[in-house]
C-alpha cells in the first residue's frame, strides 16, 4: 500500500508540473513583452531629452529670449522629462497600456525639434540681413549699446523691386530717433526733393535729397546729418519687394490716413484710401506710400503717409503676435533689405522688447518747405527741376526735437 501511494504521489506531481509549464512559458513571454515596452519607453524618453537639449541650444544661439525666459524654459522641459518618466514607471508597475506617457513624449519631441529648426532658420535669416553694404565711416558701431543709449537710424526706401544691392534714388528718407530707456521714437520724414548740398559730392552746390542715394547710402546719411546737425550711425535699407512681403506676412496692417484719396496705376495699385483706419495688404500699402500726384501737398503728404505705414508696422511688431510672424518676416526681408546694425544689436533689441513687452510712444514730424519753383541741381544738367526749398524754421524745430530725445 505504501508503494502504491508513492507511485500516485509521483504521478500527481508530474501532472501538476505539466499543468504549470504552459503558465511559465506564458509568464516568460509576458516578461519579454514588458522588457520590450520598457526599452521602447526609455528610447522615447532619451529622444525627448535630446530634443529638449536641441531646442534649448537653438534658443541660446538665436539669442532673442531674455535669460529669465531661457531659465524658465529649461526648468519646464526638465519637469516634463520627469513627468514622462514618472508616468512610464507607474504604467510599468501597474501593467497598464494607457497613461504611460509615450504619446506625450512623442508629441513633445516633435514640437521641440520643429521649434529648434525654426529658431535656427530665424538665426540664419538674421545673419543674411545684418550684412548690408557699408560705406566709409558708416560701417556702423557694432559695440554701441542700442538697448541703453539713444541712437538714430536712417530708413531708406529705394524705388526698385528685387535685389537690394542696386544703387538707386531714395524715395523714402526717414530718420528714426530711438530712446530705448524712455520707450520713445521720433520719426522724421524729409521730402525727397529737399534742396540741399550733398557732402563730399556736390562741392557746396545744392541738389535733390533723393539724388544723394545714387552715390550710396552713406552719402544720404551724411546729407541728413549735415541738415539736422546730428549723428546717424545706423541705416536700414528696404525696397518695394520687402515692403510688400512684410505686410503680407503679417496678415496685412491697419494704417491711419489723414486724407481720403485714390491711388493711381503708377503707384502700382488703384486703392480707395479712406480718411481714418484702413486695412492694407502688401500691394495696397505700397501704393499708399508711393502715391503723390493725387495729394494736394504732394511729396510732403506722401512723407506723412510713409510715417503712418511705418508707425502701423512698429505697433504690430511690438505685440506678442510678433513671435508668430517672426520667421516669415525675417525670411521676407532677407535679400530685400540690409542694415549695418550688427546681428547682436538686432537680437538685443528683440530681446529687450520680448522681456518688457512695453508699448512705444511714437511721434511723427515732417520737414516742410516751398515746392512751388524750379532750381538747377548738381546731378542734372538738362535744366532746372522742381525742388522743395527747406523751411529753416521747420528744420530747426526738428533739430530741437532730436536733440531733446537724444539726451540720455
């Protein structure tokens, strides 16, 4: 009896072992599957960490975010890494498929990679813009603290499409006097036909201001420096193409017009301009600032219209939405605009605006004069031309306003 009991025990033990074997095989498969999932989760987490580092490095290279923003960004990305890791660990322990953080990790990694590439593209475009042709002593002052001290920028608009390197008459002659500490900008427009000497060229003879552009942007700057007895270290040079594309990239712009008038075909587009607010696309905005014949005050009013468009652009650029348009704007002006502001100076100004998000007080003034007669011009020997003889009173008033704003 004892022997039979032993056989029964052995048989039962074998059967029990056979019943358990499939379960062990299933458990082994489950463990393998768990290890694969864990390895995949670690891979996604590593990709997310690499994408985070790439994005932060791109933002540091771009250099337009204030330090406190960069620090906050780095902490946020670090926190997200910990969150994804914690979700992954919790899912592994509870053997749940959902809530593992893998989807979140994939989305974050994709957004960070796209954002980093965006930052690098903006940086490359800025590099293209800040290489404007420099002439003489107007090579710029790359160490000038543009976020600390007031400065003048000459804004020249040349009457051509396409390549910005072309020498051409300057139809837009604006000076932006900027005081970054007081957040104030003085926009001064000078009529293209202002009858002034061209330093280093005309030997004291007078000529139209617009003709100074034929001798280079530096000559235009020196002419205005002499007229207003001020120093203009920087310039921005744009053409028709850049104006159109910037306005279009920004989704159009709202411009306040002093007068109601209709532009002609020679301005590039027939536009019915209303007195007050107008929403313009690129072609309409360009026509608005080019039109002269439909205006009773001629070039004087055209200068005011140019100031109105520039004011509208500045206001839109100062809004938080500028981040949305930044890449398109910079790519639009690359090749169609140039400046002798250094890349670091441009970035520091953007960084200052992002850091403070303060509004700017903008004042516009226009030099006036007598445009009723003709005079002989240095650059044209075919006979007298219509010019605007400067009103010394208005010139003196502008000098005083510039000097006051330049006081630090």
